[in-house]
């Protein structure tokens, strides 16, 4: 009998950001004269850097000629980009990652969502709480998470690792044994970072317990303090237990260009099975490569010009982060993040619920943020603001919050 | 316990086209002076049309400005493109498809591979034999196909619908009842087309039996004869039983740009579940939209200039198809396809196996094609050539085949 995937139907309500967008739309319709400032979703706003624009134009010109035309890309991505990634993001940091362990894709969201597919349905996942919803939702859709308790917002078969002010927003090692551990540092949504020593503990734990870590490094370019790991492969033994996922969205403004990559070391196994081969099979069967012109744009990210321009772009956003952080502090808010990450995580005043604070901020300041509870139960009474707005909007938002 | 997806491990050997590429590489290394001509995989070779190149440049310029910058695309694709699709590919053909039933994606291969995910694992699939390997392989990876018999190349839980010279390469209605039926017309690999009357029979069958048809229309632009359906929605009742998948790869040379779309009518259901909502959920959770610049390029496909240029491009490839078809016929080959499709499907001479003919063609003519048996058991003793080469290479290939 024709039947829908019943696991899809388990997903409660609509996606967090859809609800946020809906509330924003309703407010805007009711208040047409008030400009809403959106510091909610993690979309960047600054134009693509000139070095990347130049590379795009050049690649487009190539595609219009017989000699320069490029059809299907190689399954794992073009060698020029895989080489640049291995050289700049790994070798230069003393990490051992070879180009053929780098899988170029159309972005980290897809990779984060699809990676669970190469594992057995009975594998148990552990996630930080709060957490980027894609990790959990894609496992729900695969039937891996058990039963949902609407009241607590908790799935019966997911191991939650609370991240709160008490533990500095870095999780403790889990009490129950997971098979797959999702970690993201610098963290979305809390903006927390992790030290190399702490990350090493996770690598050791995974190796001792036969677990795999899926390490989301989408925000590594925002690390400003020395001594913090930019890659999990800076830790000893990580090649035996870790998959790392990278994005070009936040370090280079590619949210609308779509480019990312995933690293799977050759020696990483589940039982006797090399995970590299499984992911290669997925790429070969369900994916057809990132566009040539976008991969050329990715290459420009690693050029001297590109690096210099992107350093400025990140500094621009991090000035916003620091303005929000210091501004809110001066107003008496309890604020976290914003130092090594483009996210500011604040405690709601007067122990307001996250959604109550969302409504108050929208109604009184015309500012949209993201309710912490949308990222998981431990996000309740917290709230996320992003540093990805323009300087003017960020300043105006702070002014309005101060006045409210 | 950490365990790999066991269904992935059921996939036999390597992907068809990888084996073809490997044999080609080995031959080229052994014969460095002989230029190998590749008429195997369905990759196009002509440069992107000027109207599309222009649109790409303009969109790239936009991305470099504060006002023109585009971040994350809307989940279902930009309205401008969904409107153009609904208008040109449907309304103009008298089909009822609204823009919000069009899901823009990064290509038909991904959609063909991912669409099975919205159905229950126990749904039974039916495929033509021979068939585009992605339909079967992605169902294998989802655990939907039972046990593989290596000798016959057949999966125990798949319903095969043989397409041979005897039935004009259009399948009979299946003896067993399927839940999901994959159809592709004009067909890859056989190059066969289907009449509207025959397709209507399939639509009626699906509606009577509660099955869904996944209709792959990737090659519809190559239809040259009047009266053949360009879309399954030309058939009455198709909105209640059919999903249609389109590509920009073959009609507009987008193999290296990546753009496609899938149509799911609002009324299409599996039991009580609207499939439109499930696919929207998949898009929202595991995908982040096709690049803005590529969607703008897609829009240019529907401009007057774009249409005129692409008509010429298709005519170029179809001249190749006709040259191959007539050339081989004159040499005494039994040849099919090549009239409404860019594929030529030939019977191997002397009842040679497909792989034996592959080896003979490579060794004696330095020409690479695709063994029919790679597309399924009924493809044995057949062979596929594509019309996507350059005019010069196509002529040279024919000359060499004649001399061999």
C-alpha cells in the first residue's frame, strides 16, 4: 500500500524559523510604518567580496566557451578546491587531512542533514541542548529518535547534553553511551567556544567508547582568541572518531552561493566499514557536484586577496557582536557569546519565557531575534541575537532595546 | 553500537559510469597516441548559451552590492523562477500546475534520488528495465529492494518492467501491484518516447491502484515529433497520482550549473498525507536552496533570446543523434532512439554481450559508450551512445566504427 514515511509525521509543528518569520510578518502588517530589524536567522548581509566576484565572472566567462565549458563536476569536488582546503584549513594548522578526504558539497546544512544516512537506524545520537535543529530533525525523519514528549520537548531515544550558564555552555560527557555525538564549536546558538583540552576529552571519550563525533565547524573563522581549536583534527586521535563539516556561508558570505565540505578520514570506521566509502557512495548516487563557478569562487576564498577581504568582513560582523554584547551588558542583561562567534546568547530578564521575550522585543522594539527554547529545552529563558546585520541596523536595534 | 547503514552495503560493485571511466582511463594509458572519443555519459559539451551567460554576469554583479546581495534563497525557490516554470512548462501546454507546486532544486539527480525518502520503507517500487541506475540504487540504500541475485542482476522486491525491441521499449502494465512507479520519457537509456494515449493508460492504472508515478521528464525538450506529451500533467487525472521531475541539464546545458525542479500537486496524497507538505519539509530541513545566480540563469532559459539559442543547441545535438542513427543503420546495425531523445540504443552485433561490445568498440575504434546491461538485465545485448559530443567527435567516432 502506498504510504507516507511515518517518521516525517512525527516532527512537531513547523520549523522554528518559519514561526519566527510568520510572527515578524504579522507584526509588520499590523505596523506598516515601523521598520522591523531582523537579528534572527543566521543569514549574512554584506556583499560578496571583490576577489570572489572576480573569480565568479571569470568562471562564468569560461562556461560560455567551448574550451572553458565544464559539465558534471567530479563526485568529490574539483581537485583545485580540495587541494586548497587541505592546504589552508588543515596542513597550515598542523592537521593531517588529505585532499581525497575532503568532499565538496553545496553547503553544511545538507551535509549535516544527510550524514546520519550512512549510519544504522538503531544508532543512538547525543546532542547538545540547545542545538541547531537540523541535527535532531533529520534523525527524527530517519526514525532514529523514538517518541516525542510534547510537554518537555524531548525525544525518548535522544541523549541530551544540557549547555547552560552553569557549565559555561560546554556539555559534560554523557551519562548514557551514544553512538553518534553532534558537537558544534564555536557554537550555534550559544556562541560558546571550546578549548583544545576540553575537545581532546571528547575525542578520547569517543575513541574509548566506539562513538563517532560529527563536528560542525561552520563558525571556526569567528574564533578571535588564541589557543582555541579551529578543527577537531587538532586533537590527537580525531582521525579515528571524527567527521568534520565546514561551511563557506559564514566566513565568506556564501549563504546564497551554496558551498561547503565534509571531511571523512580514511581510517574512520563503523565496525569494519570505512565511512569514507559510504559517503562517497552517497555523493555518487544522490548528488551531482557543486557548480564549477561556485567552486571557483570557493578557491578565491583562499587567495591572498580573498583572505584579506574576508578578514575585514568578519571583523565587520564581530564589531556588531561586540557592540551588541557590550551594549546589552551596559543595560543590565546577562549576556554570553559574541567573542569567538557571531551569536549573542542572552538570559531573558525577569525569567521571562523565550517566546514571551520574543514577543516583547518585537512589540516594543520592532526587533526580531530567536527564542532559545526553539533550540531545545535547556534554551528556555534564553534568546539568540546574531551579529550578521548591517552596522546601522545593529545600532538602531540596540537604541530601541535601550528605550523599551 | 556504532554501525554503518547495512542497506548501503548491499549495493553491488561500483557505479556503472565509474567502471566505464576506469576502462577508458586504462585504455588511454596503454594507447597514449589515440584520442578516445567519449559517447558514454550524458554530459553535454556545448558552451552555455549567451543569454544565460549574460544573466549569470548580471546576477554576479548584484551579489557584489549591498542592495543586490542575496543570502539564503526561499525554501521552494525564488518566485520569479517558479512563476516562469508554471507559465512556460505548464500553462503554455494547457497543464494546471501552480507556482507553489514547483520545488526548485540543484538538479534532477538529487530529486530522483531523494524523492523515495518521503515514502514508507515497505512501499514496493516498479522500474523499467533497463533503467537509469539512480532510481534503483537509492531505493537499495533505503532498504526497500530486498535481496540481490548476482547472477540475474535482479532485486527480490523490485518489480521490473522489461523494455525491449518486442514492445517498442515501452513497458506493459506490471503483473504485480506496485506502490511507486518510476517512468522516464523520452527514455534514458533507450531513447524511446511514449504517446499520450499510452501514458494516459499509466495514469489511469496508478489512480485505479493507488500508486504514485514518479515521472522523470529530463529529456522532454528533445521531443521532435508532434503529439507526444512533454509533461505527464497533459494526461487526465495525473494531478492525483504523479510527481514530475525536470532538469535544466539537457535542455539548457546546466550539467555543471546544477538546476532542476520537482512538481508535487497539492491534491496528491499517500493515504491521508499530502506529499507536497512532506517534500516541503524535506526541502526546509535538509536543503538550503539553489544559488541565486543559478536561479537567475534558469530564468534566462525562458527568455525569448534564451529560447531561441537553446532551440539551436538542441538542434545541434539532435543532428548528432540523427547522424549516429543513420550512420549505424547504414553499417547494418539495429538502432533505436535518437528521434525524440539524445540517446541511441543499439543491438550489439552477433549477440555480443554488452560489455564485450564495449571492449571491442574501445579497443578497435577508441570509442567509449555505455553497456546496456549496466542499466538492467533487459539491457543485455544492447548498447547506449549519446548525441552530446561535438560534431567533429561524433563524425570521427562514426568513421572509426565503420572502419573497425
